[in-house]
C-alpha cells in the first residue's frame, strides 16, 4: 500500500526548466497527476534568477524549441520569442577569420517567457505557489519525500510532501548541495567549472554598418583572450536597434590576464569597455518598458562542465542549471534545459505510474538525456579546457587553417569538431606553438570519440554506475592533466 503524499510531483523552481518539466508531466499524464511548482518570486516576476533580473544571453536554437513543441505541443511566439536569427558568426581575435554557423534560432525575452509559461501551466491544471524560499528536502528511509522552506509573506514554515521532487533551483541549488541521502549525485561544482558572465540589454542608434560588430540577422561571438579571457564576448540582436551584449570569463584566466596587463578591472568594467569599442552601437540606453524593466543589466555564474554524472536519487531528479547542463563550449543553458525538462516530465510520469520513484525507477532519465544530448558534453568540456589555454595568435591560426566545413557543421549541431585538416596539413604547419596546437586538436578529437562511446555505454541500472564512473574519471583525469 503506497503512502499518501500531498502531491505526485513537486517542481522546485519556476524558471524555464521547472515550468517545462511541469507542463511535460501534465501532458504525458493527461493532467491526471497532482503537480505543484514552487518559486521564490511573485507571479509577475516568476522565474527571476537574481536580484538583477532574468539574466541570460537569451539565445536558443530553433531545433531545440521544435524538440519541445513536437513532443508536448507547447508553442512559443511573440513576445516571449523576441527576435529570430539565421545563425551564429564567430570572429577570430584579429577579426580576419569569420566562421558562420548557420542554423535558425531565437532570441528570447526571458522576462516575458515565464508569463507565457505560467498561462500554459495553469491551463494544464498545474498548481503554482509563489513567494516560497525552499531550504531543504524532507527525507524518510533514504528517500526524498518532500520539500521544506519558508513562506516569505507569512514568515511561516512551508512543508509539502510528494512522490517525486524535481530540482530546478539553479546552479547553486541548496537542495542538491545539502542532499542528505546516499546517492551518486554530485553535490558541489568545482570553482574552475564556473564562468562569470554579465550582459546589458540596450536600445541604441546604429552608427554606420560593420557586421563584425552588429548584425540584426546573426548572433556574433568574439573570441579574444584579452577581451574575454577563457570565454568570449557576444552581440546578440534583439531587433534592428536593440541588443543583448556581454562577456563570459573564466575567473583564473581573468586574474592572469589582469596580472599580465597590470590592471584590475571588475567584470562590469570589462563589459563597459567592450560596449564602448563597438563602432556600431551609438548612444546605448538601458532597455525599459514592460518587456525589459528591471532586467537590463545583470551578472550571473554559469557552469561549463558536463552535466552531473548522475541526475537521479531516491525520490529526486535534477534538471537544467541545477544539474550543470549548460553546454561546456559556449555556456548555452536554454537548449539543454528544454531538452532535459521535456524528457524529465515524461520519465517522471512513467516512474509514478509504475509506482517506483526510487533511484532505480528513475534511472531511465539518465539514459534518455544522455542519448538525446548528454553524450557529447564530456568531450566538449575537454575541448573547452584546451581552448582556454590558447593565445590569441593560436586562436587566429587555428580558426584560419584548422577548421573545415565538416567541423563547422558539427559545431553548429553542438557536436565536437574532428579537425581532419590538421593531419592533412602535416609539415605545412608553421611554428612550434602551432604544431603543439595541432597535436592538442588531434588529441581532443580522439578523446572525444572515447568519451562519446563511454557515455553511450552509460549503465542500464545503478549497479553498473561505480565502475562506469571510475572509468570516466580515468579518461577525464588524463585529459585535464594535459590542459591543466
């Protein structure tokens, strides 16, 4: 006889991922389950990530949104999709090499999107609770059976039980960090696997045309270790005269750059300088009005490693930023969150209908996410570490000589490039540093094949996880030592 709970599913966090999990579960259960979404914000500010707002790069591939729409019939339009783009263009530090990654995408309005998601969820019969700060999970017999926190309006204890808790509370999730049960879930992220990012949303006047700095049809990425050490700068159009512009930096690389240059700017100063040198953006003004007020400036931390090696525990699963799902190469978190949340809703329903929300009963979520997305992230994590150690001269040379059409197609699809031209060039590669770069790229391509195969062999049950995990870390330790 099953124990009575307040809800079938509690989703902790009403951001992008949390709301998709809830609507996916409602869809696959034909609205037969009792689902609660809990967020610390008010309904008008649902999903707000920090005091700065819904801070994000706002970009997502159309193929990812289509993935959700095809499976759970959720369609987005204006104003939550603010501007369509034709692809991404990356520029080398010297601006001499342009690499275009074609593929339709959207620039979202992250303040308006939660309001659309709220309507979809309420229409699906999902209960939403605002103004609750969750502090911990409730545990019985080594199983998560609910959540506990504070009702911020009444200053009272909030406590609800469920057959399953879905953690969508973000990269620093206290629920995951303090998870008090025995499980394979990793609790803490290494500081070096976080990037500091910040961005403005500006309305501006165009001062001439220079498509290496602004293009209303394409997302622009600037690779430059002086400009954005260990990361990149971006100029993402939100219209003809509106832009999301910002930088992401790796903290150690940022500190090393500042020491080398004898300067001590903070991230905001670096972004301000980035905006000032953009010759197209004239008279930038912080975006305001209903669509942007309270969201025009902000900073946040984003993970740039593979997803958590295990996404489930007894009565508990991780989705989105709380599972460290942003893509390691570009820190894009919207796409993997949409995919994972769509899958998680379906797998949560299957586990509940089977009356088994144990680690073993939820294990299929690990496999399904890896098969659709997660298989590639460990290889991209190694590639990211290699890139972070390159000089601008090496990036210039590599983008000019080593990227083939096949590599560009693979990166467009979020895959690891193969760098087949490296071997063909052979003795034509000039300079010891570039020969080392060629060797590193070959190694990256080879270890990616090993890691991808290893992820496709993710264990079918929890019993096989320790051996699989040990082998994974053996591969990663070798690669990380090479790019330390």
